[in-house]
C-alpha cells in the first residue's frame, strides 16, 4: 500500500511538471502553447552534438566560395524568420545523395547532390526556407518531447532507473534523425513559401523542384532519391498548395516581379562534382583504391562496402562479420594498438610488431565485450606517410576461425598505390554551357555532345523535358570529366 501511494504521488508530480512545461511553451511560429520538454539552450546543444556526427560522417564539400554563397542565403532567411535569435549555419555536405535536412538549434545541410538538381536561386531559397521552417517551428524538439513522454508512459518506475538520464539523452539524439510527419512537412512548405516571398523570390519555383523529385521517383538509372521524400505530402496536392500559398504571399506583399535568378545560380555550380567522387575512393575489379591518400587493398568477394569520410565499412554476405577501416588518432602502430586495447577494455590474445608490404605495422587479436556479447577482433595498425591506418575484422568467437583468413587477406594486402591510371582518375563535374540556337532541350543537349542514352538524365538534371522549347543563349547543365 505504501508503494502504491508512493508511485501515485510520483505520477502526480510528473503530471504537474508536464502541465507546467506545457503552460510555458509557446511555439514561435503559431504563437500557441504546446507540449515542450526542451528549452532553447537544450535544443541548441542537441543540434550541436549531432552536427559533429554529421560533419564527421559526410564531410564538408571543398568549395569555400560555394559554401559562402549558400550560407549567405541562410543568414538572410534567418533574419526574417520566426527565430532570428538563433545562430544559423548552412553547410554543403560532400555527398551525392539528393538531400537537404535540418537539425534543431540552427543547423541546415545541403548535399552537393541536391545542389546539382536545383536550377535557380528561387528553388534554392524555398527549399532552404522549408528546412529552416523545421527549426523555427521546433519540429525536432516536439518529436523529442513526445518520445520522452512515451518513455514515461511505459511505467512510472522507469523514471527512477539509475541510468534513465543517459537513456533519455541517447533517445533525444536519435530522434533528431527521424522523418517528420506530413503535417510538419506541410507547415514547413508554408514557411518556406513565406520566407522566400519576404525576400522577394518566386516561391512557386518550389513546386518545380518537387516535380523534378517526383520524376526521379520511378527512375531506374541509379539517381539517388532523398530519404525524406517518402514522408512528404502527395506531389500533386503539394504543388497545388505551394502555388496557391505563393500567390497569396505575392498578393499580400504586392510582389509584382519576384526573383528567380536562374543564370546566377547555374554559374555558381559550374564545376560541381557530380555523383560519387573517385578521388575519395572507388572499387574496381574488387580492389579499393584511394587516389588522394595513395593506398589500395582488396575487398573480400561478395562483401558490401560503405565508404564515408570517417571510415570504410565492409560487411559479409551473411552479415555475421565486418571489417572497419579508419585512421587512428594515435601513433606509431604499437601505441595505436595499445590505445585501442585500453579504450575498449579488450582482452589481448596476441600482440606483435610486423611489416605489411614494407610498412611498419602492429598485429593484434583481442576480445571485446559489447551489448551483443563477446566479439573477437583481428586488428592491423599500419603506418604510411605519417598516418596510422587501422583495420578491425570483427565477428563472434565461434566464427572467428572461419573469417580470420578473410580478414588477413584484406589487411595484409594493404599497400602503396602506384598505378598512374588509378592515381589520375577524375570525378564527373557539372559544366554550364550556352545553347547555340533556339529549338528544344533535346536539340540543345545533342549539340553539346550528350549521347542518346543520357538525354533523359540530362533533361531531368535541368528540370526540363526533352521536348521543352529553349531559346538561343540559354544556359544548360551537362556532365563531363
């Protein structure tokens, strides 16, 4: 009976606390009270922590002028937004995936993949306004709050678990990467239209970009689709609503000649890397080559490779083993091996200095406890040109003897890349050219040497169809090395 009374009292206190927080939370966009368990500083801190992970995993695209150009629009939007007090940052990420997304606290990201498919400043600024709208309307913070309350709803006793603070904090970071609901997307569409219109841009152009995305949906040519597109409203409904909202704001602001600025935008992305960048690593004939860092190693047959700026991950066909390759913050190899063992509280089975194709190295076999149980790891720490590269082959103890030769075959064939053909490989880039004469998009692309097989792809890249008319002197995108 005492325990029941104690739990009831605790539950009542939680309800009172939630009621207090709700009464104090005013949404900056709607002006209405809402359930919110994060204040501004906590929201900013969540975004800051996640930003570090995003930058580490995707990397920043190496074009300071383009980055400044994109971020300047972000700062202009921020000043007329519902939360001008936040310190906003908009970064161009080095990823071919067509995506734009936002984190709470003022962080906005555009991949070079989405910049390739945008066709004017109006499209850029309306999409950016949409992402900024997620921040100003506190959509991520709302998700976080709902998730925390769901945790409380699992049982009052959970609130008093010793590690609940850590669990909730971890949940909060995960919530930042969940897809937004369609109501949130509609609200962000409205905000993108509002913000772009207030800066004098034609917000109807957002609908044009949605049409481009919708045309990419059934594509079988490998074009990377945005993960977030599946959660957005129906394209036809969305385009109609955006066009209607844009006209309402243009009438409200007496905006007679809204800006589009197609040529200005296209000239800014001239030279943009398109698709995967082989300078950062590529696979050919089952060998991974990295021209910039000048190394190579074989990929195990049938394994799936994921290449990011922070690490390379290779996963076995049965998903019961993996190899992780990255750069150690420690050196030389013996010191890197020692730090790895200490940091992971590993039980060292074997440890010995060695050579890998003439490079100083250290070999380590260890066992590490994880949330999934004990894992056996074969590691090589290899020094090359002042960097220590780490391989970790990971599997369960019962499968280690099976996979150990596979691990060793990849790790022990790490070597200097000397093949001139592989060292000199170049990425595809967007080039902005001018149509020589009036006609159709098909004719303009053919005149620039685009093959029949690539015509549809290039028309889509330009936000056009092949039969669309085109005037002499119109700027168009094509892809070239």
